[in-house]
């Protein structure tokens, strides 16, 4: 629970991405928790039923569907960080760099598990190139 006035201060124009795998919780909680303390209510207020075939836990039939999910996650995290009003630019850059590195590893693991060795090596070389290129730009 959060007061509307606090939400309006932390989530600009209440703008939430509607991409399929957008992670609306991230878009609300990251800005709120950066700027405000989180209190714990020591009482169960609801239950969650987990269904394996639910939309939010959707099965991904192809590697491309799984890759698209990860791309959505990375995009939403980065966009959310960029929109946090009181997060200093230097910290934004650090956090965004960390997110990109984490997702590079996820993409590489994904490619290694889903493609031939030769293609995986090509992707590894490309990922290393981009990593080094990003480091040199700083």
C-alpha cells in the first residue's frame, strides 16, 4: 500500500510500461523503495495461488520467446532507473552498467544452451567486443 501523493512523486505521470513481460512491480517498487522506507506488516493479508499455466508464469515454447522475455526485463529495469527522480546520474550509470552486464551473461548462457558451438563462439566474441567497447568509451 502506498499513498497516491507518494506514488505521484516517484512514478512520473504514473507511466507504467505495458509490455508483455514488463514487470510492473519493478516499475512501481524500485522508485518507491529508493526514495522511501518500506514498512512490514506482520500479518498475512492475502494468499497467492501459483498456477504453472498462468499468464504471468507463461511457458516459453522457443528460445526466442525466452530471449524476448529477458530483453523486456532488461529494458524495463533500465528505463525505470532512468525515471527515478532523485537518483543521481552517476549512480544511474553504475546501476545500468550492472544490469547490462548481468543480462549479457544471461544472453550468452541462453545462446550457449540453444545453438551450435560455432554460433555460440561468434556470439561470445561479439559480446566481448561490445563489453570492451563500452569500457573504452568511459
